C-alpha cells in the first residue's frame, strides 16, 4: 500500500507533537488514512442506474430495436461503466458528500478510542484526524478540553488543514494544526512540574 507521508515527514509531525506537549499536560494524537471506506457498491450502483436508462434514451431518440439487442446493449453499458467507475478518482467523485463525511466521521470517532485518548488523566486528549480521499479533517477534543474550550475554537484550524489536505500538503497541515492546538492546550492546560507523556507521539497511518 502506498504511504501517504515519507518517513522524514512523519518525523517532522512527531517532533511538532513533542514540542507542543512540552508546554501542556494535554496529549495530541495524529491519525491519517487514505480513505475511510472502499465504497465498493458505488460503481455497481451508478452503472446499474445508467444501464437502466438506456432503453429510455433509445425511445426518446426515436430508435427502435429488438428486446435482445437492447438487453445486450444494457449489459455492455453496465460492464464498461462498472469498470470505469472503479477508477479511484472517479469512484470518490460519485460518492455523495454527506456519505463521505459520515464514513470519515465514524472512523475518526473509532480512532479516538482505539488510540486511547479517553484514558488520559484529566481527559485532555486531542485527536487530529485526516481522511484523504474524502478530503476530511476533524479535531476531536476530550471532555476536559471541551468543558473549557468551545468547539468553535477548532473551526479555523480545520479550515486551514482541509486546504492543506486538498493541496496534498499533509505534513504542513499536521505541523501547523499541531502548533495551533498546542497553543489552545497551553492556554487552558499549561505544563506542570511533572508532565508524563501518556500517549505515543508518532503519526498513525492506517
């Protein structure tokens, strides 16, 4: 499977996390995935719908032919389109935006628990999640942070991050977002004399 970031990029993200966490008791976890779903049914669904419209297009065009000939054309159209629609950039373009957001949001919430963010002392963990195919970014803060920092605090960070993802600048997006999230954490949860590192600082690539 093709990696989304080079090892040097991952190292830069890890360094940014370490730097941010020096000034806060909060924990930052970063996760990136190529896609939140394979959407395997999408090519078949669209190919079927278009193939079903073939007879209508012939009727409206004033062209008449036998049932078997028409059926053969439908089958050919279905097969060709089902294959074409499996090309990744075409397939993801055919997926409704609401569905892509739903799938990506689900994976983000799963990763929040998989990475153990709910177990931090003081509930001060933040997940920075990116799903590239969906061009989706979400920042999920645990209860301790949400009690003092409104969700609106993350909106501008997410907006900038999404722009970086669309441009393929994943490392830059993560490093910038980590820095901004670190400032918010420092403001509300500054580092103490004892500041144990509760969660790994490396970028998780699914």
